């Protein structure tokens, strides 16, 4: 099983300790690229794929752990674009 598949399974298990770095790896593995938001963007980060699907999240701080709603939002987007198949 590839690393991105393992990360996807971990994301789907709704973990309480999913890190920002793990999110970056999984999204980049599925063709998303993080865009710079400029000087006034603060902690807001945008990920865009070649089909112009946008995922906007606030980078967690001071901790590196995503909030539960952020994990759910990412899963919802990945389901909507067909990366995650409903069983």
C-alpha cells in the first residue's frame, strides 16, 4: 500500500492527531498545490488542483494538529471530487 493510501485511510479514520504536514502530503499526492495568500493572508492557506478545486483552511497554531472540523471538511471535498469513493 502506497504512503498516500495509508494517509488517506488514516484521514478517513477521523484521527484526533492528524498533522498539517500529513495533510500537505496527502493533498500534494492527489495533485493539490498550496497557494501563497500574500502578506495579509495570516494563517489561511489554499490548496488548488488542476481542475481549480479549492480547499481553504487555517493552518493550526501553535499546535500542528488539525481540528476535527478541518478533517471533515477535507474528507467532504475529496468525496465530492471523486478521490474518496463512498462504499
